[in-house]
C-alpha cells in the first residue's frame, strides 16, 4: 500500500511542477532587445523548468536507480554532437554559442529528469491534458490579439495586424500550436 501512495505523490508532484512550466509560458514582458533565446518569457520558463529538474534530481538521488528512455544513447548523441561540432568549428561569438549549447543541454536534462518521476499512465495522460489546456490558453491570447483591440495593452501583447501570442514571434507560436 505505501508504494501506491508514494506513486500518487510522485504523479501529483510531476503534474504540479510541469503545470508550473506551462503557466510560466504565459508570462509577458516586452522584448528588451535581446536576440534569439534571450526573450523575456524564456527566463520564466527556465525558472520553472529548473524547479522540475531539482525535484527529479531528488527522486534520482533518493531512489538510487536511474530510469533511462529506451533509445537514450541516440538521444544523448544530439547534444554531444552539437557540442563537438561547435568545439571543432570556428565560433565567431563563443559566449552566445555557450548559452545556446547550455539551453540544449538544459532541455536534454529536463527530458531526462522527467523519466526519474516514473509517472503512471494516468499521470502521463493528465500531462497531455495540461499541454492541451496550455495550447488552448495561448490560442485565446491570439484571439484576443486579433479581435480584442488595443484596450488589452499591458495584459496581452498587442501590435496591430500581428498575432504572435505571448511568444513575440509568429514562428514560435505556430510551433507550439502545431505540436500542442
């Protein structure tokens, strides 16, 4: 019986922490002029993702076993290949490259840590529902941008003629909407 209760706690903690990541994606601040991954919402999402990584790391330390995805070797080759190609080529802006590689390794670590929660099937289905709800929320933001007018300025990013969501880039919005 304690194993079932412990699994429920893990599932709830996973659902809560990953929901926090998707709630953080609604953070909006005007772009301060950064390029690429330096958009303001990225810091809020990474703060929530670090919370998920820390909790998953605790699960890893206390359980004493590492849970790996089936094709973990192939998944590991991508960040290592990007690191090797960057080290072997001429880098014009090494600090920008280091941050980008850091984001790739952080995303890989986030993915790896999700397996340490050892989620039940019901928890995985609940997480998929959270992703659908987050996608719906971002679509509502886009509808408010298109039909809401500038009276929502400050709460919803607004630029006449553009629907870009909180992401401030139409390509990122399209990627999130199509995969969510």
